[in-house]
C-alpha cells in the first residue's frame, strides 16, 4: 500500500471547488485583535486537491485565516469545516492538518528522521511502520539517506523539503504553507516552487498557500483569493484575477498596471483621449454615463508607434530598461498622472526609440478594465 | 584581528579590570601560601612548609562536610529549578502586562534583601514558635512544633529563596528564546499541550536549565550566612567549617587549605556541568 497516495483526493483538481464536501470551508469567520479587525466575515471553500493561494500585502488577514484553519487562533464568529465536519472548537492537535512554516520550525534537538516521524509517534504508530513511512516521505522530497542529520546541518532548501515531508507524512486533510519560499534565494525559490507544485499534484493534497508575492501566486495556484485589510476582494483562477480583476486593489496588486483618465460612455465602454475602448463588464456598476472613471491597462496590452500616427495618444519616452527577451519603456502622457510602463517584446525593441523621443501610445481596444476613481 | 591601535580606549578600559583581577590573584596566592604551611597551636603565625593540611582534609569529618555541602547544593538546585521553571514560564508567556510585572517582582525581590535580613526572616518563619509552626498548631494539625531550624531542611529552604531570582532570570531568558513556531508545529503534528511541553519546550530550554543549575550550585557552595545562622552549627558546610577553623580555632593554614579545596572543587563541578551542556548548546534553541 502506497501510504502517501492514500491522501484524500478527487479528480476535481484544477477547476471549481467540489461544492458538496470541500476540504476546507470557512463560513463567515471574523477575527479581531483588540480594536483591530483582522478578518471581516470571510467566506471561502478549498476544493479537494485544490491549490488555493491567499494573496495580499502584510496585515491583510491571510495569515489570520491560516492560523484559524490550523487552530492556533479562535474565531470570534463563524464556522470552519474540514472535510465537511465542523472543527471550529477543536484544538490544533486534533485537526490533522499539515503545516510548513516560514522558518520551517524543524525541531533543532531532533534528527531529520525524528522530525519527520514526530507526527506518527504522537499518533502511536508502531516503530516499523514509522520507519517505513518516514523513509517514503524522505524519498518523496528527494532526500533519502538524510535521516540521521540534524536540521542545522541542512541548507535552507533541504530544511524546507524536510518540513514538507514532516507535514505530509501524517496524511493531512489539508496542507497549509505559510510563505515557505520567502527565506530562499531567487534561483532556489523557483526550483522549489516547481517541485512543491509537482508533489502537491502527485499526492492530490488540498493546499492553502499564503504569500504576498503575486508572481508566486500566479504561477502556482489553481485559484487565488486576493485579500486586503481583512477582506477577501476576489477569489478566482489566476488568469481571471489578472485579466478581470474585481476592483482597483486587485488590479494594482496583481501584476503591473497603468492608470489613465477616462470617461464612462456605457457600462462596458469608456473614452480615453477621444478613443472608444471596450472594458470588462462589472466594475463600472454604480457609476453613470459621463462620469470620470479610470482605465487600467497592463504593460503588454499597450504598444508604441511613431508620433502623430492616427489612433494614438501623444507621449514621450522617459526611460527604457532592457530585460533580455523584452524591453520596458517608461513614457509620459497627459492622460496618465503617473509614468506609463509599456512592455515591448523582442530582443531588438530597445533600439526602436531613444530616450526623450516623441512617440505615439496605442491603447488596447478591448480587454482592459475600468474602475470608479480611487479610494 | 584588530590591533590595539584600532581601539584607542582598549587600554583605558582594560586597566581597571586588570587591577581588580590582580588583587584577586594576589589574595588567592596568599591563601594558597597559607594553606601550604603548618599550624602551630596557640600561634597566629603559621610554621614552615607542610602538605599536612591537605592530607588532614581526608579525615571523615571534613570528607563528610564536602559530601553534605554537595548534597545541600544539589538539593537546593533541584528545588529551585522545580519552583523557578513554572514561574519563569508564566513570566515569559503571560499575556497581561500586570501579571508579568507581578511575577517579575515576586521572583526578583529576594535579590534586594540583604543576606542577613533575609536569613533572619527565615528564622522567624521556621522557628519552633515561628510562623509555620504557629499556623500548623493553630489549625490543630500538630501538637509538637516541627523542628526546622538547625536542620539541613531549613538551610535548603532558605537557600532556595536565595537562588530563586537568578534561576528565574536565567530560565526566562532561555524560554523566551524558544520560537513559538516549534510548539505550533508540534501541535499541528498531533502533540497535546503536555506532550508538546515535554518533547519540545522542555528540551529546548535545557541550555537555560544547565546554566541556572550551574550558577545556583556555585552560589550555594560558597553561601555562608544562611547555613551558619539557620544551621546554627548543626549543619556543617565547607564555608561554615572554614569560618569555625579560622575564627574559633585560629587555624588559618587549615582554613586556607579548605577554602582552596572548595574553590577547586566548585570549578571542577562547573566545568563538568558545562561539558555536559556542550552538545545541548551546539544544537541551539533556535534555527
């Protein structure tokens, strides 16, 4: 029997959560610390086998949700369910949840083997079974033969693998990851991200991942819950979060964006500098035709052409940055308060215009988003 | 390595400590010199060179005193640890600032009492007509007073009071350095609060326990007023014997030899404890 494959799983990995019995369900949970409300009535469901990311700046409440699921904090109101059963009042040690901490929290006084086997010892699993499952878990994280080492003898990446093995060996109902990559250097981080994602897929373990790094969230998640100031602003697949952000916060927190002054002409179109632009439906509800709004456009949705070409906004190149496969142009235009970032692909893009050149800025005709003016 | 020239104040700052250390070393040399000379009864001036003082120490009376002293030190360290750990733990983990201050004041107050005052207050508490006996008699629990003064028990009780503050401070330092994530990790892996404490918190505070026990041991070994006044001559420790030999019998050479042996013994015990603690310190309480 392959024990690690015994984890709860369904075929419903990538899409919507399995509505009947999600791995984790959070129903209207609130939490305050003194006068500060860390979480305002959060509603959230994590599907079986799903990789859900809680994304937001520090203090947005994402870690609070993690601690509430783990049982390290008590909810002020609302209910939390694990595999359909209420666990709101269960102490942490009865919840069957695996956690990888930001600093890994490997027990420094125990060997790797003892660390990984800790959860099994606490469950009274017999010795030979523990040895077998610890061996398997170390295989899974590609560190077989490291059982006798001490945590301090391991590199950051190795410590993280051991922390993952320790969390997975107890066959958790859900795996919680608290900013696990923040202590790793950039190259190691990308390698570990791919590996973690592969392990998570192969085991089909439901996972809640907390991060403030939007690129990490976009690359790893089945769905992302973007949070700010204790509220979940949007829960959707990465592509949707990027293409159709629900509000200004999501639009500016996830990915790079540029903001232009615009005027609403219908619920799904605006005018910028005399050009009619179709926008995603939704965010302009609550505004009226003729109202000043703002158009959000991604750097790769914009393009540059020679000055005065028809259908362009007048602009001027301020700075350009060569990035290898693409080049970033920072331009100014009277219709945007801030500098506008335009991303041009192709290795030769940098040669096109010198700094200071007058150019024409081309806005996307469709696909951009417009929001009521700022908060 | 930095040259002295890089640190212009080094000489200025080091000089006073060198002077103090020089004074200590000189007095130790004088004591060592005394210990190697014969005692002439009736004379304050010692006689010629002799190793007799050190061979005399092997007599049962003095060997007993060594053993008793070590036992008193060990018992004191043990009971201090037992009392100090919960106090230190509560001090570190208490959430209310008021409770924290209250615990700190309670734990540290004995440091601010003079040794004699503290010892006399224990005499008042432990005496045959003292606080404890009066209460027990008043409650009708005993007919005869329990003898606590002039016993080893009384000495240990008073010494625990002496060493408690330092132990609490050392243990709180160790406990406060334990990352709470270790305990959270243990809980998430299914350990109940008690098992979390026994398998994670307690082992990670071992460096603090060793440091506290070492300090308590060294301190109690040299304690004088407490065993002298509470023991009242019935409890012999190395320091009370040194006093008796020096100031009742005026046998300075032997008193010096005994002091010296006590010092060497204490250093040996501390070295031993430190050695035992080395693997624990290496593992480090925090990643």
